[in-house]
């Protein structure tokens, strides 16, 4: 029986693993919405931050003392203040700052001043989000690379190699991460903090990327080890061994493509975890240091650190200095978790969506 041409043309062809995963992911509206939000966040904190700085005519570290009252209370949202770093006069009994010289321009502070220094809070949130995501994504990449290498070796060779790597993994998992990060960060902060790669990164970013990544690789390693152990006895691996393929080629060409889907899903969850780690390490005094902005340092600037807390003062404290970075952290972490869960289900061949 022959099929007519119209039916043969309409019949769908075979789809690959990634095409099926994309089809499943598109059906998850929550994951798609969270993915779109994450793209918006990356664009906002990436090219959006310098573009907004050019629009308003100032940077994240410029001071605007006229945006701070005589009583040291930062100005509120939608404040238009004098665009000058100097205040005219120094009368300690004045109720407000005297106006600057004629011809001084003005600038917009969309979310007001960030502290008694009078910097642009909204611009610092944008640049702070860039730093926090650089730390989180960079540390996740380091952890995934280390986990892929060690997990592949343990799962493929087994025996003594598996035993050594597994015990080493258990040893790293036993360390209290935050306290260990504080200790390592304090001991080696002088050299690593200044590694900026020609201004590509801010000071302290590479230090956190390296330290967090080197002590969060154990879960990716266990995922890879389990996957490789279940695949190394499959027919396609034995066929590659029979034709003389080297172990490195088998792991790279035949095993790694099967390991990547769950690692991509776990990578988004790891980025969300690293955002929270960056905030916690900064509160412990071993994270990003001021004046560099990050979401953790913005909160630490308002409330201090554990060793040097800032007491609450209703006369000088503004609620949005806490709410705005906290909302940014919450929405980003929530979107990463939901997108990662959707990606995990979409790349799981056993899922039915």
C-alpha cells in the first residue's frame, strides 16, 4: 500500500533528544516564564547597567551629598538632586543644605540614595546584580567542570580510582562550607582579591568564584559518577572499546552527551544556591568588599556584618534599602529554581508531559 505525497510530507520525522526536551519545556509555562525573566535580569544587569548610567549621567560609585538630609537620612525614590559631590557650607546647626552654585545640574535617583554617601541605589542594584550573578555562574561553572572530571573518572574506571575519589568527595562534603569559605577567604584574600583580569571582573569576584566552585563540586561529581556507572556497560560503549577507541574519547564522545542534560538542570539550581552563598559570605565579612556593589554587600552596607552590625535607627534607615536587594535576590533565586526544575523534567526521558 502506497502513501500519497501529502500524507508523507505531513508525517513528522524523527526528533533528537534536544528537540524533544525543547518541546517538553515549551509546555511548562512556569518554566518558560521564569526563563524569560532570567533573560530580562541578565540583560538588565549586563548591558542595561552601563546604558542606564549613561542615560542619567553618573556611575554607581558617585556621591550625591544633597540626596542625604542634614540628619543623615537618605532621599527616597524618584528623587531629583543636585549633580555635585560637594556641599556648600558646613553649618552644623542648619536644617537643610544650602543650594549649590548657579549652573549646577541635576540628576535622577530612581530608587533614592543608597546610604549616607548618597549614591544611586537603583544603579548599584543593577551593578550589584551583575557581580552576584558573575560569582554565582562562575562558581557553578567551576564546580561543574571539576565534578565532570572527577565523576567521570570514578564512574568509568571504578575500583581503586572510584574508592579514592568517593572518599575525597565525602571529605569535602563534611566541611562546613560557609566557615571554610571565611577562613580561606581571609588567608588568601590579599592576592586573589586583586585578580581582575584587566578589569573584566571586579575585585574579589574571582576569589569567590574559585573558592565557592572548589567546594561545591561534590554533587555534580556524584551525579556524573552515577550516570557513567549506569552507561559504561552499555552496548555502544563496548562497541567503541572493541574498535580500539581510547578511554578519553569514549568518555568525551559517548558518555558526556548523556550526562549533560541532568547537569544543565542542576547547574541552574547551583547558580541559585551560589547567589545565597555570596550573600551569606558577605555578611560573614569574607565576600565582596565595598565600594564594589553586590546584592550581598548592599544588604551588608545597610545592616553591617555579624562582627560589626549596624543598629536599627528609624531616623536614618530607609526600608527600600533592604527591600529592593532582597526582592532582587528572591525573584532571581525563585526563577532559577523553577526554570531548573522545568529543565530537569524536560530533559528526563522518563517524563511524560
